[in-house]
């Protein structure tokens, strides 16, 4: 079934969307499942002060992000709403480290939060696209400007003095032999900055959608900090015998960026744990619990099978039902971008069965089209711009066969588990 996601936007009074109660001065924060956690007055006042001191007005969309706020004792900060969803989707502590600030509006007007290894920012203009709408702020330029200035043609620093790493920082010749060797060995040359990514760094970059988060490379691999690192616009990537991981550049840069890292009181907010979001047991008895890393969902149309991964670990495998001709499920790389706990899905088809109108379309259904509909479709997770979603299907048990108008039908228990497990920003790859 299909329905067009509603384009609903929260008002300016809901800047801190997961602590709405705090902002209203009630001293309470809405929690998942209707439970409420009392927030102590100092935290209430801090939240209100933060909002009042914002120089820019922020509109945040209601997209089905969690209504749960969590606290990370290791660094003494809270995470909630869309930023919490994306932090979880992209690997949480295992990838980006713990939060080192509360959420804030940066000098460019973006709703942001600093974590040890990067600064997340909400990009409103990306919300109604298939790309991530929370990304890393490009902070590495600032870090490098404090250490390096421009290089002369001889590789010496423009301000005088030499730098033995000069070759690593100068852009490569796009038509040179070095770039050709990189490409021949399976690496990638990024023309925008003139640098290459290869080997384990490239594998990490692709798995973690580096084009959206790390951005472009600013150097070649270089020895520093006792290891091999490569600078990117959004962070610093380390590669050694122990593996590839981000270093804590945002923590280093917080004073320079003017980010307040003062810890806050927990004050009744639950401690972060992935189990908080999983309201049902994983129905796949062979799935692995307590995995770490980036979350991604793979839908194999040829096998009519879904697999959910965290890092390289398979968390869940299930048969599904994708779109039957003429409404085949769109293939490509997407993200969980909008969620509804339940939704009525209604639409119209033409005489061939092709969907020509769905709920939410701005124009009326074509004359002569045939209506269809299913009420209360559970655990809906939209992932593309064709009104296609992962969702539970209670009206059939023919999983493993194509059955839908384009959505990915899931067994009801599978959908219920994935709804809690897969936050906004989770990668979705649909292929034949």
C-alpha cells in the first residue's frame, strides 16, 4: 500500500522538540509509550535559557523521530529528537563518540549538537529529499587553518618555513600517474579537493556514507598523532593495524568553535541504551543482539528478503513482499525519512493496476480510476519520494512473493521490531 507522507512542520515554539514539556515550563519531558520523566528545575531553566538566547529562529519538522530524551553519563549530556535518531542510525558512540554539548543553533543558523568525533547539524533544505538531512558540520578547515597556511609551489609554507608533510596536503594532478594508480587499485579521486581515498579508509567511507558526513578529503594519508590519519571536511579518520575509526576532532575543536561543553544534570532522564527503543523482541531468533555500528536495511527484490545490519552484523532476516507489476518497488539507496506508528493507506489505480494517485497528492484522482485502501497500516517507515515504505501487513501471510502496490510489506512482528530499531536516517538499499 501507499500513502503520501504528510508535510508537517513544528512551530517555532518547539525548537527543543524532544523536551517540549521542558520548554513549556512543565518540568516534564514526553517519553515513549506515554510514560513521563520529571525534569528538575535547573534543567528546565537551562533549556529555556538556551531557547531564549538563540539568535536564529528554527523550524523543525515532525517526521516520526523519537519522543524520547536520553542521557549519556560518560560526558554528562542529553540527546533527543532528530539528532538522537541520526546519532543512533549512524553508529552512536561506536562511530561518532558521546555527546559533548547540548543542542544549540550555530552561527550559520543550523540546529546542531557536538559529539566527540563530529558536530551534527540539521539541514532543513534536505528534509524532503532521499538524502540524509542531518550531516556533519565541516570543522576541519578551521582546525587546519590554525596549523597550516597556504603552500608555495616548492611545498614550503606561504608564511615561511618548511613542512615535511607538504606533499600530503597539495592537491594531486588529476591527469597524473599517482591518480591513475589510485584508480587502477580501486581507489577514488575527488576532483573537488584534488585528493584521493583508498584502501581501508575508502571502505569505511562508503559504509558510513562519507559523502554526506565526512565530506571531501582535505589531504592524503599523513603520519601524525603516532598513527596514519586522513583529514576530511567533517572529521579526522585514522587507519592502522587496529582498524579505521574517527578521532575526537570535535572535542579538540570545541573551544575554538565556541561550543559550550559544560555537563548538565541527568535529572530523571533515562540513561542511553538501545533497549529503550525496542518495544518488542527481535522476531528473528538467529539475529544478533547488542551489535554496534552504522544501521542499514537491505531489501533484495529477487529473493523477496530483508536483512537488517548493524555494522557488519546481521541483526534480522525476514521474507518480505515488494511491489508487483506494474508497481515495482523503486530500486536505489535511500534512508528512513518519515515514520508513522499507524496510517490509513489509500489510493487509486488505473485499469492496468498501476497506482495513479495516493493520499496526500495535491490534485484529485484521475477520472475513471479505481480506489483501494487499507486502514491502520502499522509501523510505517517511508524511505523514498514515491510514497513507498517499509510497513507491517496484517492482511496477508504470503511473504516471499510480490504482493504490494510498491511498498515493502513486512510480517507484523518484524515491522514492529524495525520501527523501534531503525531511526530516521537509517540506510535503506533496495536492489534486484
